[in-house]
């Protein structure tokens, strides 16, 4: 592609009046909503820390299971700052540590180590190292401030590094070439300890390597226990760091005893565990000046208990100091320290208890409010403050069993962050169901004779008169709110439809196996939430499809392991569920039409289709993707008592190409006009074939990107194109709507004035499909009402190939998660909705800006100007005024959903991923809705003044007319 050197985008200037109306400032928070999330905090990467040593106020820091690093204000739960360390949704991991009395944090994720300013979140320094980081700690005692220790697992080697905390310079590196499994790194006042597993799977023993803090030189190697003591890395529960006496603890496979070793000592001590222990956690302080005490939290089938141990710094002997009693239900323990004092905070379903590590005496006990929902705490962090005398105050932040993040201050619930909403993997729009009584009544009337239906309806209307007084009472309030332009802010649990179609439900599924019902018309309020117990234990919920049946009010969710669940869209009540062991795994599912209605047809691994009952057989061709890098179309045929899939066509891309993306039409894609009126009053008829998909394929060796437009009924290739110099490692996304399709990719291009210079950038190619190249021509079919896609294309009476008009544009940045706005009748112009990952925003690009018919190399004619075409300029600046998210920072969007409202001008938009965002857009402006700037009060006052004027002037006019008659000449 050749571009002129001046890259002024005239089209952006022409589209400026529309782009600046993406969202008005006074509409923010009124038509949109945003759940700003972090993810569920992890136990080892969440803590309180003072970002400035001169101030007493502390912030709450966490590195979540989604790879989001953030700081939260403990006073109100608001996010102070956050950074996305992982590009995609992760499965946890990472490390985060804070240095005592320092203004920076040290974090690691993957193979990168970074330092962040604790107050602003700005990156101080970053290092990309080889291998996976297995641990990160802070050296509290160094000769030049505080440094960072990292432990890496490289190919055939264990590498420990000491990194300067202020500038990220590597001070020393120690490499051990062996097949050991690196676990953690720790430090004491004198030495650095590297803890590894030595041996083979199911037969490990622990090995401790002692290093010199100044040079990293190996001083000693200490084996602990015998082979077979440790079966896997998960058996090693704790390696204490930054304490006066760091320890390593592990338990046997039967969970009968706990082994503890003080790092640097060659002996271990064993302590028995309760017979019914199911899980063990160890809590200890992480500061040098803290007392060498730690707590062992044992979870049993009946409840939770804890034991507190002390370490003698002189003899390195561990003794049990006291125990905390067994309490029924869930308990979460956390550790906090102030100088040498160490405090343990216990949160149960009924109370919060603070004890000192020195003795078993309770320092403070606060009961949770009666009637409040039980927190169900899993883990947490706390901050204990000693007041005058023996009075203490505590604030603890816990992660609950519903994936929420809640702070409790002295037994009072302070705030709750709905972090369970994060990590969404699937979502769908759902209509608010009508009442069941009304649905049954209407169904009964439809199946009865006309006279019975008429009598039944009259009786129903008479019975509805009981609601008339309440309706009449609500009229003044509704009228007043309509006049002044305000809306009711009273929260209500009742779901009702509105006349504009803004009130809809969104059913959301998360990777952790939870389902949420959101009210899109009430700022994304959570209506219901539940745990999908059908999720396999210990695995993320890989949702392959989600479908809402608005006629029944049901939502079906299918997982990759064959499990599925059907719930009511308005309450979340489970209608039917199936665990993963009864059905084969699937690669996806597709909504098909059948005699029993629409349903989700599962597609098994490698694109296989299973037999179904004849009544459930799909009526249309089912298109699947096989493991052989091909697309296959199948039709169901009745064979005896079942209907079986029969392959009818297959498509494979060119040799060397592999399929990277498949774009299908949205279920709601109405066509308002079959043709496009040109400036000279002729018509170019659109190629409207609903049975089409776009297949994108890439050849990694030649860097060629190809697009194929397929007819899903016959499997014929209707159009194809290839583009060279494409980076196959970058994301490629496509979408299709009406008579056009679009793909975006990263590739090279040439300047027209300097063909020897190759540049690379993000590009978007759009193709319009018409029935003929000539205006006022319907092609070979003419005005035929019907045609068959199965007829050969070389016959004169067969379906003609579309006329394709394509054009490529250069974008100023990457876009992903493509979607197209939808309206009820398809009259409003369409917008391309896309997520901009670099600016964390969603943009709405007008379809007119991406018009492929814009004249190239010349100014448009008068007829083209009348049509709205501007001169082709290849560069498109993604103007911030086109963003529909305003100034909001929407993080980690996975997909964008669009749904039509009742108003033709308005489209509802919902985006999910790390964050949840929803809004309304009007691509052709709100031509059927009065804006907030419309002064209803002035209008009504004008009408009332005219009415009063007419009443007042009426007698005067009549009197004047009578007097004129009396004075008329005889």
C-alpha cells in the first residue's frame, strides 16, 4: 500500500462534529457505569504499607490473581492507582513486597522485576531477565539502603540475584547448575538463604544454600530431611523472610505432622497436627525488629484452630507458646507488627479477635453486627493500633468466599469491593422477563376460542383496576421528575421494563466459577450472584458459550469440560445443571434453530458434532472448525430415532496458512435499506447474504495475511484478499455486519513519495460488498425473490459473486475486541466499537470515517460531496473525543457486547474483562429522544402563559368586537 507523505486526516476533521458527541461530560455517570476492579487479592501479595515515612497514614496494596497491581485507600475503599502487569487474564502468581520505611514497592510477574513508587504508582525501574521468577524478597539490612533479592528458574539452573533497590542495578548473581526446583529466597541478619527441592518428583528433600550477603558467594549447603519427605512443591508451606529467625516449614503427605527448620541450622523440629486437619497455613512477621514468633493455622472439618510458636534466637529452639481454641465455621488469621510487638487478628463469622504473640490473653474482641451477612473470610491482612492504656483498635481487610474484598473496623463493616466481578470470561444480554402470571394468562388466551379469550381479557382488566389507585398516586411524582429532568434515586429490588428499552439484564460468568446478574438500567447494580458448583475443583471456568432465551427467561452457560448450568435470568435460580463428568469436553457451542426452539448445540473437541433427537435437529447448516486447520459445514439428517450430522463441505486455507480468527454476524443485524443512494440519484445495491462468515489466516513464514468470505450454506469462497508484511505475532481481529466486513492487523506499508522506505503500523482494511459494480444493476439474479447458494457459481442463473470495494487505513494505535453498534431497525448509521489497550478506553469510530469508496488522489466531485464522501487520506487519528468511556480507565477488556434499545437512535454497550463497563451510544445522535439540555420547565411555562393569556384576553377581545359592531356605520 502506498501513502502520500503528508498524513493529515481530512476525514477526521469532517467527522469532528460527530466525534465530539461521543459522550458529553454531564452524561458521565448518568448514561454509563463503571466497576473499577483489581481482581481477587492474593494472600502473600496483600499488605498495609506507609507510602511516605513522614506520614502515619498507610495504603492497602495488592497484586491480584489477574496480575493487577494497585493501591487502595483504606478509609473508603477507592482505588488510588493501579497497573496491569499481565496483558491477559492470568491464573494468579506474581510477587509483591514493600520495604520498611521506604517509598517504593518491588514486584515481579513472569520474568520481569519492577519497582514502583508507593504513592503515585509510577514505575521506578524495570528489568527483563531470563527464566521464570520463583520468589522475590526485600533485604532489610544492607550496607547501602535496602535491596531486592530474586530467585529465577532458568533452563537447568537456579539463579539468585541481588538488585539495588534504588536504581535496579544487579549487585551480584549466584548460579547453581542443577536440576533442583527453586522454591524461595530469604534473608537473615547475616546471610541469604536459597531454598530448593532436591531429587525427583514424589521423592524430594529440601536443600538450603547459604550465600554471603555482600558478594553472593556460596558459604554452605544444608540438606534437610531425607528423600520422600516432600512429594511436590506445594508441600512446602512457608519460608519466612526478612525476620530475625527465618524458617522453612513443610508437612508430610498424610497431614499428620509439621516439620520446621530455622534457616541456617542443620536440624529440624516436628510438631503433630490434629487428626482431622485438611489444610495448614503459617503466619509470621516480615520485619527484622519483630519478635521471632509465628502462628500455625489448622483448618479441620469442624472449624479452625491455631498454635503460636516462639523461636529462641540464641539456641534456635522452637517451642509452642500457647494455642487458640477451635471455633466452628471459617476463620481467617492475619499478622501485624509494631516494633517488636506482633499481633494476630482472627476473623470469624461472628467476631474479630486480636491477641498478642507473647501470650494468649485477648487484647480486643469486637462482635459483628447481628443480622449482617456473614463475611465467610478466607484470608486477610490487618493493622493493629494501640491506643491509650490497654485499648486497641484494628482494621482488617478480608477476602470472602463470594470473592468480595471487605474491610472491618472494630467489628463495623466499613466498605466492600465487588472484586468477584473481575476476570469475566463470558456475558450476554437478557430481557427482563414478564411476570409468570401474565405470561401464563396470555398463553391461555392465545389457545382459547375468541369469545372465551375476550371474556377472560375483560375479567383480567377488571381485576387490574385494583392497581389503579397506586398508579394514580405515582403520576404527580413521575410528572414532576419528567418536568425537572431528574430521575428517581431510590434503590429498588424490583426489575421492570421501561418504554425506551434501556432496562436490560446482563448475565456475567467469571473464570472463578461465579455467575452475576447485572441491571444495566440501574448503573450495573448486581441483582443476584451465585457460585456455579458445576465448575471442576481447582480449575478455572473455561466458558465456551452463553445464551439467553428471552422467551423463557433462561440463560444457559456451557463450559469446556462438558458441564452446563441453566438459570433464571432475573433471579439466578438454578433450573438445571450438569457436572463435567457426564458429557464429553467441548470446543464451543452455537445457537441453532430447531422444532423445539433455539438452543445451544455443543461442539465437541476437534469440531465433532454429536447425534441429537429429531426434534432438536438444527434447521440450518452448522459450521465448525476442525483440528486439521479447516472449516467444515454439516447438516443434520434423520437416521432412525436420531438425527446425525453429515458433512456437506469443507474449506482449507492455502498451504502454510493457519486460521487465526473467524468473524460471524451478530444475531441481531437488521437491514434498513437494500441499496445505497449515490449523489447522482442512482443506487448501488448491497450484497446481503446472511449466510456468510469471514475467515482470517496467516502464513508465519511469508508474513502474508489472507481473508476469505465464505458462504456457510455451500462453502463457496465469495471473496478473498491477501496482505503482505503482516506481523503474525500481533493480534488480528475481524468483524462483519450488513454488507461489509473489517479486519485489523499490524503490518508494513510504503510511503508513496519514498517507496524504498518501509514503515510498520496498525492497519485496518474494510471491504464493502455490492451486487454489481454498476449502479442500478442487481446482477445476474435481477429482481429474483429467491436463490440457492448450492447452485454452481459458473451458471448464468446461479448466485453471482459480490463486487468488492476495499480500502486500507493506518491507525494511530492498536485496537481489539471489535464490535458493531446495533439498533432496532438498523436505520441509524453504524459505529465500529473497539478497545484501545494502550489507553485503556473504548472508542466508537463512525462508519463514514472508514468508507472504502472515498476518492483516491483527487478531490471528490459535487455528487460525491453530496453523498458525504471525502478525499481518501490513509492516516486515521484515534481522537480521544471519539471514546465512549470518557476519561475512565477501563482495564483489560476481553469483549464488547452491543444490544439495541427500543429507541432507534440508541445502542446499549457492555464491556467486560478485568473491569466492567456499560453505556449508551447514539451513532446518528439522539434524534428520537429529548436531551438533558431541553428545558421542559420553560416549555410548560410558555404553554401555561399562553393559556392564561388566552383566558385573560378572551373577554377583552369579545368586548372589543361587540363595541366595534355598535359603532359600525348604519
